């Protein structure tokens, strides 16, 4: 939509009515003036024709053509007279003068003298308007160039008693007629001159009026323009803008003063607000630095606590496992079992707290790759089948042959937490089902149960830390409320999506959507998954009797506990608390089948250095296991790059034994393959 300024609108609203009025008035007066000129020309022509007819009476009567020619020539000298013709009673031309552009017989052929041989008095000629359509029944003819006036020559005779005022003229016979042609050229020139003068005068008048309107509107539009520019400047943030006007319009002066006052108030409030923002920003920076220091201290504390707490807990687990093998009394076995459960619960709590802290600190970096869902679900089924059987709950895991893109360790942790949580909150004789469905480009992994269900009010809180559903009828070993909090953080970290459908008393459905990938991109992850599956198996596959193992740990309790449990399994163990003792064993010519070493050994040495030293001395790739209480990503990355198996303290003895047997069997197969 076209927009106009105030000045333009004022000019248009003023000039358009004035222009219409001026044109209308000029047209009206010009039309009247032009009509007067045409009427004057006709009247002069009629007057000249009557005078000529009166003067030519004698000449026509006496047929004195010289006299008539003299009179005609005299008439031709009159203004606008173009031609003169004198006719006799037979409509024959007696004399003519000038240029007669229209033959008289063709112009006035229908004017019959015979039909009006005798007229009473002077003939009343009909008035003919100039420019009207030619009517052959009138004695006036006209076109755009000329006007022809027909005037009969009628002698007037007076009776003897004409002195009487009551007597009327006597009818007499026509002697002839005169025709006078009047030219319109001079009138046309006069009209054009009048039109030019009118147009010029009107233009000058309108121009002068427009200039006066411009000057008048400028006193309003110029201050308004300044006000508009000032408002735009203020809108752009220039609060120092002030308006200075010199106008005689009091309303505009009041408006300018009001805007200046408003701008000053805004500037003052802006300055005050800016100061408050700066103070708040400084306070936030201080708080941020304090939070960063606290986060750093927290991370440092967690790192130290992770190592220092895992060390004795790991040693305690080893001692309890060895103790369980040595006790035979049923009551003592029961006590040892209770201690073992307490250690397992403590390990679970410690791992959950440390996992929450690492996720919040952003220390966990997902390694996205192709994952086989079926193998993952198989491991989860094997891990939780025993727990489900204890509670008399059916655990159904439907097989799935698909492959997805995710971090296999983190994804398995999510599913394991969901399955474990479903088993905890399901009544005895209930059912927990894990199934998969394809939804477009995503695989929807659902964990269903017919347990207690979750109300609408609680569904928004179950992913918070330490939140638990209040269900007194359930067992008391339902965790600490960290499982779903870890699930929520891991799902967000991986970029997946999780949904919940639940109602009290009708169970719950947790649905995890993971992007599907083709199995062509499957890497060596299958082998790693197979190894991980073997690690979780606690069934003995082969005896360890006679196997020579090197145990390295700078913690005396851990070193003693590990040595004791390995010895009880039939292994020949050499224990070393430092790299120097390992070097001494090597100098003595001791050789080993497998190495179990702590990662942090002190004196700027670690388990990787020990493994490299032994492998280099024995000139063979000896299987090895790293055990560490440090769960930082740096340790995981170093272990992955070096290709060593890494276990985090505390380690369950059964898991340690399963991994040792697996590595020794794999090494034996490789030796046999080389010999063949």
C-alpha cells in the first residue's frame, strides 16, 4: 500500500478541490464569453444586412448596378465581412463583393419569394444560434468558418394619412434580397487568445496557491518530520536524542517538550537498569566462578573417592569370596552371604552415585557405532533371569535381529536399568516383557510390566534422583531411586527418545526409540559383545590349576586379597607391589601366563607400563587385565588404545574368574593355531 507524507496529503487535499473549482469556473465563464462573441457576430451581421438592404432599395428598384456595387464595396470594409451579394426579385445576382464561399442559390434555394410576395411591415427574421445545425427554413446559415445572413429588400410605403398614429404599414412586394457572409476567423483567434490567457492565469494562480500551501504546511510537516526522526532514533536505542523546535504551533511545541521529558526519563531509567544489570552480571560471574570451583572440587573429590573407596571395597569382595569357600558351617555361610549382599549393594550404590556425577559433569562421551540388539537383549535376560526367578516373575525377552546406531555400553545400561526397575516394582507371579518394534527409521524397544503402575502426578518425578514410589507391599530392596535418573541422563546424552505409558494398578510401558542401521556397517563390535557376554557368565568353563599369574597392585589389602582368591582357584601367583619387584621377578627368570595389574601404581607408573615391560621381556603377547578404581574417560581411552581389558573396582570374583578363563582359553587356541 502506497504511503504519503503529511505534506503530500495536505497538498492533495487542498489542491484537488481548488483545481476542480477553478477549472469548472473557467469553463463556465469561457463558455459564456464564447457564446457572447458568436452572438455579437450574428447581430452585427444582421445589422449590416438590414442596413445594406435598406440602402440597396433604390438601386435594386432602378437596376443601378454601379450604385449597388459602390454600396457593396463599402459594406465589405466592415470588420469580419467576407462577402456581399445583392439579388433581384428573380433570385438573380445583381452585384457581389469579396469572397462568397457558398453559392446563394444552394444556400437559400428554398427561400421562395413567390410564396411571400407581399409582407406586412418589416420581416421578423428568426434567430439562429451560432454553431447549431443548419436549418434551411431560416434565413441564416452557418458552419465552422462563416455565417450567412439573408435579408430581403422590402420597400415601405406610407399612406396619405400615415400621420395618424393608428395606421399600419401597407403591404408591398419584395424587390430582391441581400446576403452577407461574416467570417469567424477573428472570433476564433480571440477565443484561442482568451483560452491561453485563462490557462496561463489559472496555472499561475494554482502554482502560487501551491507555494502558499507548501509554506503553510511546512510549518506543520517540518516539526512533525523532526519528531518522527527523533522517535526512530529513540527506537534504535539513542536515548540522548532531544527535539529542538521553533514553531508557532503550540500543540507541536507541547508534544516536543513531552517527548524530551519522556526521553530523559527513559535515559535515566535505562542507566539505572544498566547499573543493576552490571551488578547482577558481576554477581553471576562470581557465582559462576564459585560454581566452577565447586564443580572442579567435586570432580576432584569424586575422582579421589572413586579410587579410594573402590580399593578397599574391591579387596573386601575378594576376601569375602575366599572366605565363602573356606567356611562349611551353614550359619557361617549365611553370614558370609549376607556380607556379600551388603558389599554388592554398596558397590551398586557407589557406581550409581559416581555415574550420576560423571553424567552431570559431562565426563561421559558416547561412542556411537553399530550395535546388535539381539546380543544385548540376551545378556540382559541372562543377568536378570535369576532376580526374576527369586520373585517368581516371568521375564520374557523377545528376540530381535535388528541393528541400531548407539553407544553399546550406554544403551545396554539404559535397558538394564529399565528391566531391573520393572522387576523391582512388579508383584510376585507377575510378568516383565522386553520386545522390539519397527517404527519407520527407528527401532522401538519396549519394556512392559504388569506391576504397580505410576500415577499422572508421579510420572513427572520418576526421573528425578532418589525418587521412589511409595508401595509398602513391595520388597524393601527396590533400590535408591537412581536407576531412572541415570536412564534419563543417558537417553539425553545419546540423543534418543523415551516414552512412558502407565496407570496405577495396570503396569507400565517404557519405550525407547533408537535409529536403525544396516548390518553392513557392523564392525568388530560383535566380537567385543561376545567377550562382554562371556564376562558376565559366572559358570566355570575350565580349571585354573597350574596357571601362572602375575598380580601387581600398590595397595597391600587388594594385593593380598587378590593373591588369596587366585591361589584358592589353583593358580600359581607372584604378587608385586611395584615395577621394581616385577623387574626382580623377570631377572629371576619367572614367566607368567596372564597379568592382572592395577592401573595406578604410583611413582608416575601404571599398569600399562608393567604389561609392556613383561611382554617385551618374554617376547610374546601375554593376556592381561587392567583393574582400576578411576572411572574417568581418560583411563577408558588409554585402555582402549592399548587393547587391554579394563575392569572397574570393585570387581566381583566370579566375573574376574570368568574373564581370566576366557583370556587363557583364547590364548591357548591362538597357540594351537600357530603350531598347526
